[in-house]
C-alpha cells in the first residue's frame, strides 16, 4: 500500500495483522519499552522488524532504531526513513540519503475524525475544502485523510529542521486524484540552497485504511 505512494528508490516493508515478523529487539531498544504495555511493545517491535528488513533490502546490516528528539527515529548514516503503525498494521520506508532528502509516511484507520480533533488540527480554509470534497466523494473520510497528511508532512519536516510544526502551520489541499499539496505557513527548511515553501504528497485508501506519504527530493 505504501509502496505505490513513493518513488521507486524507496524500499517499503509492511506487516498486516499477526504478522510473523521477527519481534526480537536490540537491548538498547528493549530498554525503551520497559514500562510500555503489551500492545505498545508489539507495535514497537513489529515496526522495527519492518525497518530492519528494509535495511537488508538496501544492503545495510540490521541495527537498532532508537528514538531521538520528539520521538523521531534515528536511522543509520546514509539513510532517511519513516515508520507508522495503527491497529494491526505497521510499515517502514527507507531510502538512501543520496536519493531523497526526507520522507514521511502515515497510515490511519479509515473512519471519521472526531469533531473536536478536526477543530484542533485544521484551518478554516481546509474545513471548507473538506466539505466540498465530501459532497463529491462521500466514500472517503476526508477529515481523517487531512489528519494523516499532516502527520506525513510533519514526519518529513522534522528531520530537516529539528523543530516542531504545528497542525495549523501547514495548509493542505487534498485532490481527488490521490495527491495533496502542503503549503508551509512558516519559513521552510533549506534544501540544496533553496528554501522550501511546500511539500507534495500522495494518498490512497485500501483494506479499511488511509495511507499518506511525502517524499522530499533534492533540488
């Protein structure tokens, strides 16, 4: 599902349901989970198993994936990537830093977003656009899709800036053709001598899930 949203250079590994992934953790990873509940420990282990399988596909020896500032994953030198999990689904996407500057992925269960959450994460212009999209495509929960797109944008933004990006600091315009554009309302990161003012992303719905992805190319 995630693979179709990203450039060919990106390696993705997904796990559905009770996948038979290797759930063994490195000691450094296990130390982060000593107080976590069983569900959280399993998600943590499965998504890292996905990441290590992606490393192997790129010819990189499997190694720990620890959490850095604000919980962002710390990748081996020369790689950039992103991870996501929800309910019984986990995925990791990795690419060589020579091929992409950054990337972000997110998957959510395809169901309506609570009204109080939408009010917190959206801009008035976004809500207006959601209404029009819902009239034309009522089969898509556009509010949940907006939330997921903002999560992917943040995951692509943070490695480039090491700064927080509030939900209301990116204005996302979703398209029915499976694409979206996120206009940054704060100064964007410098990439290749140019300051980014927006991110481009893609989305899909499958198997009761919504998936979004942002890939930031070298300029």
